[in-house]
C-alpha cells in the first residue's frame, strides 16, 4: 500500500513539474514592450506618430517570427508629455503589465522622470525623441545604465541651428524666445545661444513664457523693437503656431528658427512660412532605406481620404527606437533587461534616421538635417554631420 502511494505521489510530482514547465514555456513565448506616448494633452499628434511608428516595427518583427522565438506584445499607454502622467504610466506598465522594456517618452520633461523609475527597477528605456541631456545622465554626470535615446541631443541640435544661421542665413543678431519650465525648450535655447555667440553672433534679446500662454504680444513688441535678423523659437508646434501667427500680425518679418518640435502635420505652415528647423530625417532623402520606409508606412497608415500618410520624424524615430530595442534583445540572446542594456550600448544599427552607434552617455552619433517651411511645404535644405 505504501509503495503504491509512493508511486502515485511520484507521478503527481512529475506531472506538476511538467505542467509548471509547460506553463513557463507558454509564458516565455511572449515578450512585452511598452510604448509610452502623449496620445492626449498638448501634443497628441506626437503621440499618434510615435505609437504608429513603434507598432509598425513590432509588426515587422512579429511577421518574421518575433525575437528569440517569442511574439512581441505591445503595451500602449498615454503619458501625455507631462511628468505626473508619464510616471503613472511607467509604474503601471512595469508593475502591473510586467514589461521589461519601454519605448518612450516623446518629451524630455516626461522621459526624465521615467528614467528615474526604470533605472531603479532595472527596465530598459529608449526615448525616440527626447533630446535633453538629463534624459540619459544623472545630476553628477554619470550615465543612467538602463536609459538610451534614438535622437541627437540638444547641444548638437542647437549648435547646428546656430551654425546654419551664421553661415547660411548670414544672421548677425538673434532674439531667443523660450519656455523656462520646459527642459527640452530651455536646453535648445541655451545651446543655440552659446554656439551663436561663440560664432560671432549677438543675442539682442531673450524672453520667456509658459506653456499655458496664448497671448505673446508683449514679448513680440520687444522683438519688433530689437529688429533681429533671426528669431529662435525652439518649442513644440502648438506654441510655434501661436507665436508665428501673432508675429505676422505685428509685421515682424525676421525668419523664425526652431528644433524638431516643429515637426508635425499640425504645424501652421502659413504662419511659419520662411522659417527653418533642425530635424532628424527628411522624406526627401534618397537613401533606399528611407524610400522603403515611406512606402511601408504609407501602405499601412492612411488619412481620412485614403491617401498614404508621410511619416514625420516622430514616427521615424519611434520606428528606429523600437528596432534598436528589439535588435538589442536579439543580440543579448535572452529576455533579460540587464543583459539587453549592455547589448544596446554596443549596438550598431542602420536606421531610417541614419547609422546609429552609441557614445559613453548613450547618445547616438548621427547627422541632423535643416528643413525650411517654404510655399506651404517642408523643404530639405542640407544635412550636418556630427
């Protein structure tokens, strides 16, 4: 009797082990990647583009069998391009959805607080578009080991803009407008001012505003009085639309210049006519990888009239960022964020926005482009290498 019970007990243990193993195998056939993007709030077009670019990359990997034999499952959360919603979204996808990898956020003011969370919880983060230095480095200058980006940084973007203003536009004076409370905007403004003055230019005025302001008449009156050759406004498209339109109403003719925050289908091209901005890629780039990307994106995403949508820089960088993340997982050979972060740091990837390798601070080494709003279109002007 005892022998029979031992046999039955042994069989039960083996069966339990097999069920556990099978359950573990089933669970390991999926890997979750979160996409944190502002789908509501001040800049929802940024979020939609980011989400769509990331999802397309995931679809392509899944069509080829996923990564490491696992299906990639996207977890999308609205982080609103603001610190508190971004923190809530990050904690939710990590603690409840149990993701080990995050694509996002778009805005530096949201990516920075997310970076504090992921580096505590050992989750790999790659921001497609956050350009502020503090996204990937701590206050003491040390690198955040689990945080990366797919875009160039503010000092490079601001420097490129300043050099172009000096050498190509022959600007000798500039007036800088910026939102003091926005990490991205302030970082670009500081970098531009430093490079512009170092190159022999003069800043004839600086004025700040808040992201909630809608009436810019007082600061534009100061711009009109200063008569600068150039107005540097490195903010998002929603602010650019307001400021540029009000500037035209005041008869200000100096061209505006800004950063990649201008890149949106909702940029008021009439108000911004004649302006320039630095960006991460141009659809007018003739490289095969760019033209292939345009065709793939346009085939999947259509506007209300059924016309193919041309991917903006947000969609393009999200696509590159997601490919970088999955390629790092593949290179690591295991679903382990600690090993994936090491693989990411050593990765070289041919992306739509350029060939990407990482420096010691997890910033990609790549080129920037200068675009102009001209005759209602966004026109490629030139590329600038690091």
